C-alpha cells in the first residue's frame, strides 16, 4: 500500500472512532440530564435555592458537554 492509501485508511478509522466515542458519551449525558431534570422537578418544592442552583449547574454542564460532543461528531465527518 502506498502512503496516501494508508493515510486515508487511518483517517477513516480515526473519524469512525471519534463518532462512536461522541455518540456513546452523548447517550450517557442525555441520561444524566434527563434524570437531573426529573429529580429537580420532583423535589423542587423540598430543596433549598442553593440545591436548585446545583441542579441548574449540573444541567448546564451537560448541555455544554453535549455541544462539545456535537462539534466532535461533526468534525469526524470532515476529511483530515
């Protein structure tokens, strides 16, 4: 095989791995965010304002992580 073919194959493997990792992490973050939102809603009248703020920070952190993973997923479809 020549170097061009090897580089293309290597890039394809890299892109596929990025996509799989981002997809799997995204699923986990969706579960965390969903659980936090449900839990926060169920106990909203039983927790302090500070505790509610913790839930909001958790949900915000997951949203930021999802945005980052979305960018990685898009990047994985661009030839290097």
